[in-house]
C-alpha cells in the first residue's frame, strides 16, 4: 500500500472512530499537496436524512467565513479603496464617538477611533454575545434581531447591523487588547459601503465566480437544499439533530438581510480548496489573478500574540481574521512554522502550510466544536505523512 493510500485509510479510520464515540455523525476531509488533491476521506451519515455524506455535501462554515471576508477587505485595500488606518466611522457612522465600558458600568470616551486594522486583528473592543457586561450588550442586539426574524421580519441589514454594533460600548480601548468578536461582520459592511455593492454580490462577483466556488454563498438554492447537511449537537443520549440559529445565521432558503462576514457562508470541500489554493499560489487561480502576491503575503502574517489569551491555540498568533503559527513547539500536536487558517463553530477547519505546500480541509457540522479532537488527530496523521 502506498503512503498516500495509507494516509487515506488512516484518516477514514479516525473519522469512523470519532463517529462511533459520538463526537460527530458525519464528516469529510480533503488534503492537497503541491496543488493536487492527494487524499479524500468521508464517513458517516447525515443525522437528519440518513444519507451518506458525499464529497459535494454543503456545510455551514460559521467562522470559517472570516478568511474570505479578510480576502475581500484585502482586495479593496490593494485597489486603493480601503486604507487600514482609516477610522471605521468613515464608512459606518454608528462608530462615531465610541465609548468604552468600565468595571463600574459607566463609560468613558475612546482614546481614538476604531480603525480598520483593529477589526482585522480583533483588537477593536467589540464583542460576541457573552455572559460578561460588554458581552451582554452584544447578546441583546443579537437576541432582538433574532426575535424579529422569528416573527417573519427580515431583520437588520448588513450595514444596519454593523452600525448598531458600533453604538455598543467597547470592552476596551481600541488597539489595546484582543477579543474574538463581531469584527468580521463589521468588515463585511465596510466592504459593502466602500464597493457600492451588497456584500453578498461583492463576494460572488469578485471571489466566488472567479474561483469557481459554485456552491458557496449566504443561501442554498432549492435544487441544492438536499445537499445541505443537517446540524447536530452532542447530548448525554448521543448525537441529536438541532435547529441552527446561532449568531442570527440559520435560514439558508433565501438571501438574508444580514450577510454575516463572520459566520454566514456555506460551502463544500472542493469550493473551499479553490480559495485555499488561490492563497497558496500567491493570489492566482487557474491563471487568473485574484490578489497580488504582496497582498497574500501581508494577509497571512500575524498582528497579535495569542499567548495566554486563547486556550487551544498555544503557539499561534492572530491577524487578518486567521491564526498564524509562530511557535510550532508550543502547539499541542504536530505543526509547521507559518501555517495559517481558521475553523468554525460547527467544526469546519482550514489550514494552509505554505512551506510544505500542503492544505488540510475538514468539514463537520456539530455545535460547539471549533477545532476538536477529530481535527487534531487528522492534523497529526496528515503532517506525519506529508510535512
């Protein structure tokens, strides 16, 4: 048996073991080496329909949407339309006169405006819904918008939502700390204003169509709905089907009013490999230039050290909406200097290893997963074989 055949067998076994242990109901994995698919593995069945997972199964990306949003921002930057030192309020007036929440519940003026570069590094002081005081402001915004959508209303638009985010008190002074947050959603709105196109249309025309990402978007057409995997969750009784409305994302039957740059996209392994491959090839895809090589080089460099800030990302820094490996020896598992990528709430995973000319993609849709045990096992097997 060849080394690659052994890898495919091993990855399949890892997926099957995780399924038997109740970690996930189904998933698939793709590995590219030197721009060619060298390994594809799949296992399990859709928990809702009972159909076997397939290579073209559509998965919800959630936060794995963020690298694509980053690429959209970088595209406008290299065209001279956006400049990273610009204040966000230039595009979104809701960010004017920002205030910072204090421990006693009062607010003070921000020392300076939130800048686009702050958003790219999650250093803006914005929040996702959380239990602490600043996170509760975000929670109310998301809850109110979800309630409106549950009542049959369209909810806030991409730009309206971002302006409302800007009116919330910041968790810290801009640029002084790191907090994973709604920064990518705000950047999606900035792209919309700066380009004069809806964020959804901009991604479609500038990224998805040139990269032949035919199954990627904020909604799933009726003829493709049967390929959209059912969301699942882990319970003491085992894997169960769940309705997914996390972060105001979940209804993929129509184009949403709020195109979430941080969580809203769906895609397939083959579509996302086109995006990952474009970055690996320095901004080119099949002879078509999407981004300049200088832009890709900048986009895949870190901004802030994550040490002690994020358990599970030891050895990584953060920047341009992605992790970047700066200390492989600190990573709890095999890793490579300069690797970059991101994952999603439901367990999708993307990593490029530029020096090794290697790409790893894994898809699953199970709540509260991120980078879970099955992903780490697959990473170790792939890197042991090919790095």
